[in-house]
């Protein structure tokens, strides 16, 4: 341990020695064991490094949950990104890590990206609604966090400037994996209002890189980041690659809204093709890619009528396995203020509900989506919906 400490940057040493780790908590108890795990990240033994990464995943950021130990641990990780051993490759510890060996730096950046995503959740309700996993009943539990959870969340938000400053140099990395992982951290970090002043510089760095990038994946990741930061991506909406065009339309578009919406709807007309663009999801995008495209289209549309033909066709296709991520959000968008019996259904609403009734027996499109129907103020069963038609 003494040997490892001696090779750490001064900032990392200071964090280890001056943080009262025992006063912090992780998923399984006191944080007093975390310094050993953090030092083990730069152990010369690859298996030890993998075990330390697992400790970060399982204890310090358990299933996306933040703990009071998360912020100081994240600062330590940010401080060692330049450590020579971060270039070392290792294999994953878990069965899900079945890809080729990765550099330690890539994995540390990916972990910081997950910390940044968790810290951002709940900060901007509009941004949350565009997330493919958002569900309206989550709003009811947002205020139920205990003091430790709130303290952990605030601590992770407070360190975002320091995290970004540590990550920014890697946005210009010549290694595509490291560059993408760094972008996976920067994208949620720079979505924070307190870091808005850093966006123009980051966008300039990415624009410079975009000119020499040739791969779909890296170009799409840049387009997505620029779009989510609210930058003008109108030129990328005309890119020759449809994946880049779609990623350029995923954010809060301030110009070219109809054009951006048309790009998203085109992608949803061929959902299997769209899902095939990224065999491995982009950083910060989990699940089938069409889920993210759909949420962005629903959010961007000025009214349900703008997306109705494509959205209703998706419901009519009746895929049982994805009702919560497709049919439910479509239903909720069709009734933004909730169903009001005092007003007649619009033509688009009526056609949508008919599609639900027609597919319910085969796919459970109503029964499996009862929470979404409740959230929209509608009956929660087939007979109740049929009675409205």
C-alpha cells in the first residue's frame, strides 16, 4: 500500500489521507474499506484492479444509487486518470463483461459517466422525461429521499466542475474508446446549469474532432452531445449518415424543430434498422436505441398529432416485450393533461385507443400498461377503453 501511495498524484494522496472515510457510507456499510479499493485500482496485478472496479460498481455506485462515499471516491478516480497504469488493459470481472480487454482509463471514465448520470437525474424534469426509462409515477416518489441520500446527491453535484476539468483533456484523445468514454462523462456533466460556461469550449473541441472522425459510432456520440447541450446541430441534420442525423436531433432543438422531428420519425418508421445502428449502446444510452429516439420525438412534438401516424403504427405492431418503453409513453403523450370525459376524443386519440383495444388480447397492450393508463386518467382495462370509442 505504501508503494502504491507513493506513486499517486498529490491530489489523490491528499484525498486518501484527509477524507474521513469511516464517516461515509456505501451500499454495504461504512466507507472505511474504500481507500484500499481505491488504491487497488492502480495495483500492478490486473485481477486486483478488476476487483477494485467491481467494488466501485457494487458498493460505491450500486445500481446507480449515490452514497456519501461516492463523491470523494469519484474525486479520487478523476485524480488518477493520468496514472501510467490507466493505460493497462484488463478483462472484465463479471460475465456481462464479455467484450475484448479494455484499458483501465476507459473503465474509470465509464464509471465516472455513470456517477454523472445519477447526479443529473431529477435536476431537469424536461430532460428526465426524454429519458427512455422515465415513468410519470416516478414523480410521486422524488421527494421521498432521506437526508443521507440528499447529501450524497448534492455532494456529487458539487464536484462536477472538478470532474469535468479532469476529463476534458481526454476529449481530444487519439484513442477512440477513451475519447468516447470521456464524452460519456462530459455529456451529462455539461448538461448541468452550473457548467454552462464550459459548453462552448467543449463544443469547439468536439467540432474540431468531428472533422477528422470517420466512424459512425464516434461521430454519432459527438452529434448527440452537441444536441443535448443545446448547440446548433442543423448542419448535422443533413449528414449523410442517418444515425448521425438522428443523434443530432435528440436534444432540446432550438432551431430546425420540424426538420429534427422529421429525422426522428423517419428512424421510427424502420425501428429494427435503427436498433441495429449501435450493436453496443452509446455511452449514456441504454436499451434499444429506438426507445431513446421515440422519447425524443414525443418530447419534441408540439402536439400528439405531429407524431400520431408513426406512434399509432408502433402500437398497432403490438410488441409485448416493450410496452413500458413504447406504448405507454405514446399513450401518455396523447393525453398530456389527462383524459377529460367532458371533452370529446380527438381523431388521433380515438385511433390510438382503438389500436390498444385491437392488440390487447394478443399482446396485453392495455393490461400490461395499466399504470400508464392510470397516469393518463383513462380506464385500466379493455372493456373500459372500448366503452370510450
